[in-house]
């Protein structure tokens, strides 16, 4: 993957803190539990934007996490968007009926009921 990445170490946390500015977006990769969701992609990415500064520590924050917290909680952080699906987008459609086939079945049932009357 092109671009910089930061590992969850003290050195990685220092380098990430030096890199980020207000409005900087970084990306993490999350693994999916395949036993729970076998139809889902094995890895999805999440975007984190550092958009406010903590009044207590003065560190830039993404949601409730500082750069150190993000590294500790999510693992490796990437500068460039990974070539995976984002965690918030809809998953792939697998083995689900199309809306047209459902409507056709419902209409066929209505015709059958009308013929019995």
C-alpha cells in the first residue's frame, strides 16, 4: 500500500502526532469475524478525521481518541485510503431475492385467490 503507515509503538505515536494537522484523515483496517458474517469481506477500512483539540491535553482528537489511542485501539494507521470496502457502505447482495421476483410471486398468489372465488 502506497503512502505512510504508523505502527502501534511509541515511535509510531510520536511520528503520527507530528504528521497530523486539524482536518487530517487517516485510515485503519478492521478484520471481520467470518464465523459471524461469512458473506462479508475479510477486511474493511475505517476513516478517522482529526477535527478537534482536547482542552485538557491539547492533542488533536478523532471522535474520543487521540493519535496514541487510535494506534492502541485500531493497530496500524495508514495515510492513503486502502483498496478495500469502507465499513459504512452496504455489503454485497448474496442469495437474496430481487424485488421483482417477490412482486411476481405476490401477484401470482392474488390471481390464484381470485380464480377460487
